[in-house]
């Protein structure tokens, strides 16, 4: 989440020196580049508010993905036009009396439930959400909420007496029920571990700060099971803004305790085993490094996905996400107040020229939406925003923020990007001034509403342009997939079939493709693999077979080399390795007969991949030689040798036509 509007105030809370620097460093969010700014033709007047029944009738859960688009159960585009309804993650800033409203973000004490329930009936909040033109809500929660057995104070739900005596989780249940009954899609967002307003060194830096990865995953399974019957609970946003803690950076794929890439993969697959209907939302790395000139530091966001993307057991469920705020930057923490507070001389996103902003947002996020890559997926910009009322455009920083908000929302419009603004709801004080002028809707203590579309909020033009943007609608055709396997540090099991079976190659690292796919490529020294479902033959029901010998080799297609090969009429769907050595292939039978002639694809001296199709233009084994069959072929065997110093590395593939 964004930091409090008073960045310097937050910074003041932090200890001095490097720790302070680090802490403020992690306040931030991400940015994503978009297409060249062209003037989007979009409505700038307030959207026509739907009723709950109208929104509900407009789509059917569950949601899934087709290429870069989220679609509903009928294959129609469902663009996530969302806002964040914050509060259940906690608003306490971490010091002073927790019961003192002044120690909460923007002086709004949420009582660890979504903001506003103390002052406005939930039915009115639903109507106000409709008036914003949104169709979905990102609903943050804290892990602490799951185990909290204390009822919320009556004052916290004063305008909703039906919620009296309920725990924060029971209130969250009621909120999910109200939103989904009114037709909104809900994405559950694991925001924090403890009830704390996010960021800095608050004990919530990592998914396993203060708890184990297993606890994190089992909590997710608990929550997903809880809402399983409700198909408008559409997604699980696995973890908010993972960032550096005092000592360590999160990493992408190192295979250790700080490996976010692997933790997301494990949690995503655990959730899909509990509920195959959930979308799995994964955010990149929010911050790495110490924000001082002499240390490397920055915001990787989704950049690492270009060479290391996720493969879930279900191929149409992954959505990537990123956060962007004007006052943060690719190498800027967002802090103010000089180096002691973690401010560096790097540009903030608002300092970038229009062209630079587009390029940066592309490099950090939107490139993921390109067609036909191993990483192709929808990108949901699940946090961005700006302060509205009370900001003074004569202040140069405010002028830049406003300009940034316009240009950033233009990028979202132009690229037809799914989004979730931060935040939906805040409070106004006794004088009618918003406590949190970033909120789209503010309620005073009596429930009186002040919306972005009431006179006097400069954001209305850009907000209405965004929610009213013309974009792709209607049926989206199914797409082919190319998904990578990562055996760098161990198994990569994404076959439901094999997950239910005993070890098929004991003592070796194993990779299996999703059940709807087959193996089509292998990296020479990396152990990486590539799966696909392009032109996929139907598999037969028969048993799958592990082959670690030449018993099925009828003709010698790689003379002088050792070979592992599948029996006739079966395809390679998995492989095992030991160190750099190829050990076995896993073979699944085809329902229809397959040709038995083929070609040898050598990749011992360089890449040998199809020139087009086949995820061409995306690298699934960076820095390694790769062999890959064409899209109209299947993989039938792999050749390797222990001669010279080759150590059994895969050197050639046997690729055969599918028909
Ligand atoms: C949410 O994330 C926190 C921090 O990683 C974790 O402790 C908690 O178990 C998670 N909760 C769920 C439901 O995933
Ligand atoms: C992968 O699946 C196999 C069974 O197919 C199992 O023996 C192995 O333990 C699994 N590995 C992991 C890391 O879960
Ligand atoms: C938008 O999406 C496409 C992929 O569909 C991408 O290549 C392009 O660069 C993106 N960004 C912008 C700003 O259009």
C-alpha cells in the first residue's frame, strides 16, 4: 500500500542511519511502463451506476485467463476495474497507544475491518461503489485477522448493527458476502502478517517474516476453502509488496528462504489444489537493496519474470501484478527528507518524461502482456493513486503528481490494462475535509459522502476516463501456452496426475508439465524445460512410464550418444536430472497413433529453437543452449553423453511430427 500522505512524518518514525534508509526504502510500490501516450477517447463524465443485479448479470464466475485477458466462465472479457477497500489489514502505524486514533494511518482507526462500516450502512457503500464504475474489489487482510477471536468494538460497526459481536474475520465474511451479492468480483489480498499499516521495517516485509512459509500457505488454503462455494470470490493475491528486511533481500529463484519466486509457486499450486477456480495473483519484488548511493538498490517489480516465469498446475489461472506511485521510482524508495531517511538522488516516476514513463512501465510490468511468450499473462496494476482534494497545484511536487496521474492513467487506458486504485474508502473530519484525500469516497461521522465525482476533486476527469475507457469486450479466443519448468534447485511438479503418485525417479530432480501440456524443450546445462499445449494430442488413459534406458530406441538417431526415449504413441511430459545429467523421460500415452519418423535437433553448440511460434522471443533458459521442437511436433526422446567432459548433459532431442 502507499505510505501515509505525509511521507516525512512516516520517515520521522524511523530510526536514523542505514536502518532508517532501509525502512523508508520499503515503503514503496512499483511502476509499469505502458504504450506511447496517445490521446485516449474516453468518457470524462461520471459513469452510469449499475445496480447490483445489473452488475451480477453482466458476468459469471469463476474467472480465468486467456492470454493477457481475464475472462469469465463464458469466455467473455472481464476487465478488472477495481479499487482497494482497505482496513482489514490494520491501520495502526506501529508506535504509541493502539487505541489512539492519532496513531493510525491518516487518523483512521479501522478496527481491523474494512473502513467505513462505523459510519455508513454496507448497502450504501455498495451503491457508492457502483457509482464509481468499478466491477471488482481488492480486499486486503492481515494474517492476524485469521486467528483473532476478539469481537470488534460496537463503535467500529455502529452503522451496521447486524455486525455487532463479530470477529474481524466474521466481518470480513459479511463484507465478502455483500460485495459478491452485489455482483462485484473480490480478490483476497494477503497484505500483512500483523495488523499494521504497511511498509518499512514493520515485521511484514516478507511472507515468512515472523512465521513460516508453511503457515503462510496453510492460512491461504484455510481462507480459500472458506469461500470456495462463492464463485465471485475470484482470486487470491498472494502477498503484498515483498521487500527487504533489515538484513536480507527477497530474491527471484535462488531456492533459499528468501526466494519469493518459489514461495509464490508453492502457494499458488496449494491454493489450486484446494480450489481450482481461483485466479492466482502474484506481485513482483517491491524493493531490494539499501537506498544509499554506494549500494545497489531498486525495485525489480516484474522484470525477473522475463526470464523466470511461473507455471501453475492449471494453465489459465495466473495473473501478475505491480504497484506504481508517482513519488516512488525504479530506484527511489519514495521517502523524502534526505539520505538519512532513505531518499536518494534517483528519479521518481513523476520525474520521468512521457517517453521514459511509457518505457519504464513496459519494462517493469506491461511487457508481460505480450502474446505467445512463456510469461504471457494479464497484468493487474493492483495499486496506484493520487491525492485529490486539498492538494495545491502551485506546489511543484503536486503539479508533477497530477501530471503523472494523467499520464499514468493514459497508459492504462491505452494498453487496456486491468487496475485497482488505492484506496476506495476514507473518512472526512468534522469540517468535511478528507483525512485521506487519496480515497475515492470519504464518509464523515454521520455517513455523509464526499465522492471523487462530487465537485472539487481534480482526479474526476482521469478517473472517469479510466473506468469508462473503451477496451476489448466480448469473447476472447483460447490461446496456446508455453510454460517453463525450473529444476535449478529441486523438483518442479506441476502435473496433478503425478503429484498424486509416488516418486517416479527417486533421488533425482524431476520436472513434470501441467496435465494439459507436453514437454517440448530442454536447456543444456540449466535443467530448465519448456512445456506447451500447442496442437496438443489427447492423452490416453493408460499408465505413464518412466524410461531411463534405450529399450525403446528402434533407430539410432544420435550415433554414439546415450538415449532415453518413449515407447511408440507416447509423448514426453516430464524428465529427471541428476546434477547436469539427463536421467529419464516420463512418457504419457496418446489417444491417437503418432508418427514414428522424426528429426534430431542438436543443441550442444548453440540454441536450436523454432524461428517462429514456440515462445520465440522469450528466453526460458537464459544464458544456456536450448533445444526445442516445433509447434507441430512432439518430443519423443533425449540424447546425452558422458564422453569427453559432457557429464551426461542433454545434447539432442528427437522431435517427431504430430501428424
Ligand atoms: C498472509 O501473509 C502473511 C505474511 O506472509 C502470512 O503470515 C499469512 O499466513 C498470510 N495469510 C494468508 C491467509 O495467506
Ligand atoms: C514431486 O512429485 C513426486 C511424485 O511425482 C514426488 O515424489 C516428489 O516428492 C514431489 N516433489 C516435491 C518437491 O513435492
Ligand atoms: C501494452 O501491451 C503490449 C502487449 O500487448 C505491450 O507490448 C506494450 O508495450 C504495452 N504497453 C503500452 C504502453 O502499450
